[in-house]
């Protein structure tokens, strides 16, 4: 009886694996004691989470902004403990983006789609949906604009697999697809954070203080130029070579990423939103 109790006490309560320290080597669960199951233990664990989360989170953001591409390089080389997981960071930004309705970002009103290069096709789909639902086109537009506010942000997850092939073209073969996906996550985390969280706040603040209005075309050109400069630094760190080549690839990344948003992501967003009406 004593032997069985002693044996049970040396096994993980979560997976029953034999314990050889403070953490289970099979599932990673900590070996909890009576001290952990107390107010002091709860407070200590909460403090540990806050300090470690803040440290990793700030380190990750600092690396993304200060050393573009380094996060993905370290991840590929097995250096991961110091960083917040790239996909977790991206999901956090998507959630943050989702809870603030002021950030329109990649969302577009239904009437805007009718003025794009596929305007005729979009108009036919809109009229067909109105006919099926037995309502007016204007009512479909109201429903579309309301639904699209959420759909456009949830579908931001698609940007990662849509960006990975672009990076594969620019960086060439010889890399694992997984590494391209990690790099695509870093690129889109930067893109989402800068252009759809920080930039709207800064531009809104400037407009409020100065009353100056910015032309959409001028802002779009400025954003693409800034993204091209970021891409040049990122790709130069990933794939060493002459700076002129990195600058060309950075420009190509900005142009191809923008084209992907306009000609792939937004049509898919339109179709997904219409399907949900």
C-alpha cells in the first residue's frame, strides 16, 4: 500500500508520467504543492505571468520594429523562448483591431466594390442577392456594411497564407514553407499594427488638432513607400546581399502585398460577406 502511494506521488497528476523534477517532462505541468494552492501562490503566479508576458511582449515588439526579420530568423534557428509566439501576437492584434470599430482598415462599403475593376460582377451579385432576399439593393447595402465590419477583421487571418507565396517568390526556394509562414506572420503583424492601429490614431489626432485633411491617394502612396522601406530592411536581414537588390525586393514586396489585398483579399471578403447575408 505504501509503495503504491509513494509511486503515485512521484507521477504527474495530469498525464501520470514519472516525475524527475519540478515540471513533468511529458506534458510540462508544474508539480504543485500546498504552498502553490494558497493566496500567496495565486498572487505569485499572477505576478509571474504579468512580468513574463510583458517582457516577452515588449521584446517581440521591439524586435519587429527595431530589427525587421530577426524574429523570424531566431524562430527558424530555434531561439524562441525570449519572444512572444508570432501567431499569438498576430491573433492578439486582430482581436484588438476587432474591438475598436473606429478602425475601418481593409473594410469597404458595398458601393465601393461596384467601382472596382470587377464592378460589373459585384453589381450582378448584389442585385442577385437582393432578388433572392426580396429586398432593395439599398437594404442589402446596409446589411453588407454592418456584416463587413466584423467579417473584414476576422478574415485578416487569411493574410498570412496569402503573403507566404509572395515571400517564397522573393526569397526563392530552399526554405521551408513553415519559415515562410512565420515570416509572413511577422510581416502582417507589422502591417496591421502600423497601418491599421497606429496610423489611424496618429492621423486622427493630427486632423483633430490641425484640421488638415489628407488625400487618400497621397496617404496610400506614403504607406506603400514606408512599407517598401521596411521590406527592404527585412529582406536584407533574411537574405544578405547588395542593398540595391534588397531595396528592389522591398519595393516588390510592398507592391505585391498591396496587389494581393486589392485583387485577392478584398474580392474574397466581398464574397464571404455576401454569403453571410
